[in-house]
C-alpha cells in the first residue's frame, strides 16, 4: 500500500468512514433478518469494508453479472440504496466546508453510485483496475 493511501484512509476513517460503515452494517443486519434478502446483506457488509478503507481500492463491474444483479439493484435502490446515497450526500457537505475535507467530500460523492447499485460489482485495488482496463 502506498503511504499516501494509508494517510488518506486514516483521515477518512476518523472523519466519516466509521460512521458511514456503521450505516452499511445496520443496513446489512436489517437485510439479513429475512432469508430472501441475505444477498443484499452480504453486499452491504462488503461495501462497509470498502467504505472503511476506500483509498487505493475501487469497484469494477463483474463480467458475470446478469439480469439478476439488475433486478437486485432495483430492489436495493427502493429499500436501502437511496437512504445510503442521502447519507453520503449529507456527510459530504460538512467535508466540503473545510479545505482539508474537500478531497474526502469528493470521495463521498463518488461512492453514491456504489451505494445505489452495489450488486454486480466487485472491489479491487486501483492498480488492478487500471491494469485490466488499459
């Protein structure tokens, strides 16, 4: 891991990462209460790990994701996605008010699409993502 990513992740964790991860864990627990929504709970827990330590990692579309992921994302959007997207938006506002928080506010806004449609995506290192795309 690059030293700058480590420093950014520690600052992120202190300012907003822990709170956003708690939101995803709560959503995951709620989804795991019912048997039919366990895949959504697993996706929520996976994203919570990403939210805790995002710098140096990114998400990419899985090549094997199909129609089930699309349908699942619609269900996720209706029941949990928009709540988490609003949380990212609200969390980014105070970050933008300070100079040191601006990059973290942008990072929060970049996580909104992931919070809206998490199924059919996987978390990889940024080096791996750049290597596969270019």
